[in-house]
């Protein structure tokens, strides 16, 4: 897993969280349909392999979060 990808995801989520508490790691993971511990691993870059299938699609959707 690319640390750059994880940094990007975490940065976007934290930026949104400054404006809204609904962007906690648990809330975001629940919204996109993955476990919060898995999202945490992705953000830290500690996941060994890039996810496939539905999990990959969920993370790609998360990547599209727009900043205000």
C-alpha cells in the first residue's frame, strides 16, 4: 500500500473532520463499508497489498471526498 495514498486519504478525512465530526475514522469506514481498523492501516500505509473488489471501490470513492 502506498504511503502517499494513505496520506492523501487521511489528509482529506482530517480536513473534513475539522468542519464536521461525522468524518471520524469509524464513521467514514462505516459509510464506505469497511472496518475502521482496515481504514486505519490504509491511512498509515501498513497494509501489505492494495485492496481488491468491493473494498477497493469503497476506498476509491473515499478518495473523491471534496474539500469545502
